[in-house]
C-alpha cells in the first residue's frame, strides 16, 4: 500500500511540529542548558528537513498529493491482513479472560479456515501448534501464559 | 586456550548440543521457506532464548543464522525464489543450472561454500575481535559517541535506494528510543502517563512486530501460490565438487574476505555481501559472458560471501556493541535487556560468552554440511507446506512471545503498532534495517553525548580533544559530507551540461536574429 512521498513528507513535518511543541514543556538543566528536550528537538528538526526533502521529491515527480496505490494488494488480501490485525487486537482484549489454550486453538482454527486451509489440516495444526507453544513456554521455559478465568 | 576449553566444555553438553540441533533444524526450515527471513527467525527465537542462559541462547542464534542463510539457496535453486534476501543475488544463476538438470550439483556447491565461507568469517572474527578489543579498552564516552555516529551513518549509507528514506528510517528508530525516562533529569518523556512506557518501548515485542507481524501481513496479503517443485538428485551431489572448489579457490578466499568485511560494516549484512561478491566475481572473471546463463563461478562467490558476512557482523557487535547487521542488532538489544553490555569489558568479565560464540560458529559451520544435505533432500517437501497454514502459527507465536517477556498484553500492543509501522515503511520503500540500528544505538548515542556535555560543561570541542576521538570524529564528518559532495558534484555536472547545451544552441539563435 503506497502513499505519495509528498503525503509522507507532510506527515513527518506535522509530526515533528507536534514534537517540537510538546518538548517546550520539558524542564531544562539547572544552568539553563538544554536537557531532556535536546535530542527530541534535534530529531524533530531532522524530521522536518527529511519531510521537506520528500515533499520536493514528490513535486518533482509530479505526484498526486493523495496517491493511494494499493499496488498488487487485492480486496481479499486486504481482508486477510485486517483479519490478522483483528486477531492481535482480540489477543490483547480476550486472551487474559479466555485463557491461552482455548483462545489459541479457537483463533488458529478460525484464522486457518479464513485462509482456506482444509478443515482436517486446520484442526490438526491448531491443536499441534497450541500444544507445542504450551509445552515450550509453560513446561520447558516455565514462562506464564495468559491463564484466563478457568486457569487454562 | 584455557578459555576455549572452558567454552567448549560449556557447548559440548547434551542440553546445549540439543538446543544447537533444534535451532539448526529451525534455521534450515525458516531459511528454505520463501517469505520467512533469517532476521524474522531471530526475532521469533528471541522470546525463547530470553529465558535461557547466555551460552545456549547465543549458540542457538549463531547456529540458526548460519543454517538459515544457506537454506535460502534451496528455494532459489528449486523454484527461482530466494528463501532469504541473502540468496537473491544468484537465484537466476542457480535456477538456470537447475533447468540444465544440475540442481543437485548447485546445492552441493552451495552448502560446501557456505560452510567454508562461514568458517572464514568465524576465523576472522576470532582473530580480529581480541585485537580490536585491546584498542576499545581505551575508549571513553567520547569515542562511544562517535562510534555510535559512525555505525548509524553507515547503516544509512549502505541502504539500497533512496538515502533520504534510509535517513527517515534511522530517525524513526532514534525517535522510538526517546520514549521513557531521560538520563539527565530522569524526566519521563513522551510517556503520556502510561507507566509501561517509563522504561521505553519494550525491545523484543518491537522486534517481533517489525519482523514477524509485518512479514505475516505481507504474506497473507498476497495469493498463496503452489510452487512447481522439481525433485533434486542428491545421490551424486558432491561429485565434481572438489574440482570446482580447486578451480575457484581464489574466488572463495576473495569472497570470504569481502563477505566478512561487508559484515563488519554496521547495517550491511549477508545480502549486501552477496551482491558485492557477485559483482566483483563477474568483473574479474575470465568468462564474464557466461554469467546469468547458469555459470557456477558467481554462485561460488556469492554463496561464500553471504555466510562469511555472518561472522563479520559479530566483530563490531562483540567489540563495540555496534551491530553489524539486523540479526546482531537484535542480539545486542537482548543482551542489554539481560544486563550484559557488549563491548571490550565482556572480553575481561565474561570471556566464556565470547568463546562460546567462537566455538559455536566453528561447530555450526561444520555441521552445516550434514544438516544442509538433509535439508536439500527435504527441500521439495518443505516448499509444499502451504503458507496459509504457517502464517497463523507464526502469528500465534509472535503474540505469545511478546506477551511472555513481561507478562503483559501492553507489549502485544507494542508489537501490533510496530508491525503495522514496519509494513507501511516497507510498502513505501523505507528500509527497516536503519531503524533497528537506531533503536539499539539511540540510547547509547544520547546518553554518551549528554554525559560528555555535562562533564565538559557544554564545550563541544572536547569531542575532538582526545586523539582517537578526533580521528573517529573526522571519519564521521567525512561520512556525513559524502552524500552532500555527491549531490554538489552532480549539480555542477548538470550546470556544466546545461552550459554546454546553451553554447551549442546559441549559434542557432544568432542565426535567427
């Protein structure tokens, strides 16, 4: 998914401006020398230079300001990607409630079915991967997984 | 010598050997699947190694990377798709030979030169690192500041494509290190009241996001194509190998050196090493016309260089704490998290870690041949594993790995954001490698600068007062001015061309008037 150089450049400039405005609130050192604000400010200024560079490049190449080129990305590809991102969001909000074993099996199964893997392969893979991760982290490395309300 | 024996004793234990064997298989598998890179393999391995002792953890990573970089050649030869970017330089050449029915021979040469290249890199690492460490013992924050500058500048200068985008990537990485408590006053910057941000971005989830999640996104967004795989005749794989090795022994030595030294350059790793070795090979070859039509010489060169680069990358990583490639960048970040600061001090304080890396490098490259042959035999089967089945599994591993480090879903959020960011960066030709170096070196850069400034009461000239520091400073300035000089020269040439054009045009104008 490509956006125009001009748009990226403008975004960087905007971002840097917000940073520059925000660091005004940082305290300075006792003798008045810059302290915590110094590096963020330097980076912000460099971001602005780069942003200007990209905007100039964009104008030279006569790009449309809001080029939104999906390239080879198809609609189903985009949906797959959103599905993957959705899975991560689900993990953030649900894994600690549902517990790892159920969550992992269910999510893997749904995701594989969505990606058109055969049902039997999906069930075998989901079970296998869930068990391997469980054994590796919980039993071998002794790292806690999200256990959920029922303790698994 | 005593240290080497101690390290060998640490490595040759059933537990560590088992870990080495498992990581070898893991590396071969990941390397052989197109779309899964060695850097991604490292990012996924890190949550597991994080909970191990340093010696087996480093052994696992070293073995895995050696195997993965070789295994990238397998799909290159079989289906003309590089398994990792490091094999991209010579896929066409390998595939052309496969079409002549020589797949077994190509892969046999690949695995042999990979092992030799890996050993050359390892030997240079073993010889060079202690010598450089002697020098590095004298370094203070002034020198470390310049070293960080040189490392970061190199990572931008070696990027393929636009320098401007390389610089933007670096700035993104540096900006990420600004989150958290600052060194001078302990002031919480850009935390917006979130306690988890006080220590900055959690490194491992960020890496898993940038290399794991973004890769999964890219893979599921394109159609899963079935590869048309031809089988490999492995029986006579090694016949004629010795003749080839003997014929190109100088090429192997040259590319081993090129690979290692490219590896040493911060930010440039195995992939750039292979491209350069291939180009050099073609330039100095007696038969440059045969390149691209299935000529083994270029494969010998590039195949040696990419594995040699791995050892090279560990030189600056171990001696200065400046990563030589993305893999060592991740390793350094993890060592930092474990309280081990790479640098000359580990040569004195924990030499066993160092020697363990040396011993593993040698061991990994020796077992590369039997393991590699196994992988070549299984090559066509590995390529038949559907990607759509692998991606959900990798995604689950990413999430669990990010969660495991601190046991908080906040880190999974960090992973998500970094994954989306890396995906957009790559989709818009902004390379990711400089950002990783920025994340790893950002704090070192700022902290050493601030410490120096406060020590010297804000006198900038102190950076040039010590002789070593002055030399490093001058190198940095030269590196920085390079692109500007190039732009200036191009501008002058353009002006001259324009002048010349004007002059040729003028008589015509005169004629008209």
